[in-house]
C-alpha cells in the first residue's frame, strides 16, 4: 500500500489485491490515526532526498514487509486488549 492510496480528505483508502482495486471508507478513528502517522511519524522515517512511496515504513525508511505488519498489528491488538 502506498501513500497515494490514502485519501484523507474523503476518508477513503484504496486496497489492491490481484490487480483489483477497491475503495473503502475509513472509520473516523482510523482516519485520525493515519493522519497523525502521515503528518508526524512517517515524515521522520522518510528520506526527503529519496522519498519512499510506501505508506508504512520501517525505522530505516524502507517499505514495511507484510510479516512486519502482521507482528505490529498483533502487538497493538494485544496491547489494546490488555494482554
């Protein structure tokens, strides 16, 4: 998923799977969290001289792998549930 797949002004996000693109409406909480990430955290991770189009970046500024995303989501799910 790339940064240009997110349309914060219309609260939509484009999901691509096997060359098929679907737009979904983001819940307000997701929109707020993504906006904060894009405007703050992502700017610190992205190299301004060689920008990465990926939405989610590692600490080194590389595209986050699917496996890293799975670990991150599991961590935050458990954190939110108090496990």
